[in-house]
C-alpha cells in the first residue's frame, strides 16, 4: 500500500513539473527569432546568435535594468538592445529574441500602409505596432512583410472580399499565442464585438 502511495505521489509531481515546463518554454523558433514564454534566454556579451530582445507583457510584468525599473501592462512592449542587461522579476510575457544573421525579410510586391494601427517602436531592422480594429470594423486593403504576431484578444477575422461572414471556427485569434506570418496583401474585417488587439513585430528590408 505504501509503495502504491509513493508511486501515485511521484506521478503527480512529474505531471506538475511537466505542466510548469510547458509554460516556461520555447513558444516559437525559426531563422528570424526565438520566442520564449515566461522565460528568458539571458544576456551574454559574447553572444553571436541573438540581437535585440523584445518583451511583450501578457500580465503585469516588472522589468529592471541599468536604465529602467518599470512594470509593463498587458500588451505593452519594451525593446532591449544587444548590449543591454535586464531582469524580469514578475509577470507572464513573451520574450522575442531577434537572430543577428536572419535572412533578408520577404515583402509583398506592392506596399500599402495599413491604417488604424499605432507604431510603438521603429528602427532600420524592424518596427513594432499595436494592431487594433474595433468590433465590426474593417481595415481596407493593406500590406504586411514577414512578422511575429502576438495575439492578445479572442476575435474572429475574415477577408470580406472572399468570405464576408467568415467560416465556422475560421479566422479565430487565440489569446496569449504567437505565430510567424508570411507577406501578404489583404482586407480584414473583425466579425466579433471584442476589439482586435495584436502586437506585431514586422521586419524591414535593409
């Protein structure tokens, strides 16, 4: 009986540890970025792989460095340069580490600037913006380059030129998830009452 209890307790502990490591893990990795969930790759002055690191807060996230001591609210962003050290003391977040030798980003053949977004960071390599669209609203024809998309609100999107009412279960934005998106030109309608809110980290052609 004691042996059975020991086995059960051990199994529960393993399950608990596994559940934790699934949260604190790599959420996405490709030739452009490595994205960690509630974890950090850390700072190394001899690092030849990673450059900028971008923190996207999912809950209140406290950051400390030689330059800042602040708490990011959900959806707020902080960008650290390759030579900047920082620590994250509390919070749930994504850390997007940009790879130094990433490929030349792909862009669509035609560029149409998207409206109704707010740029929060811009440099020669990338720009970061809040992608917002009210419930029922439409963003007219616009372009995207290759980009990281952090989804914050659950909404359903469609391109009304082809599927005005969407499809059952299609175009759903799942909160607290991240994906890498390819270049495109499209129209977007928010079919939900909830506003769209994404953080977009979009690469530029240098």
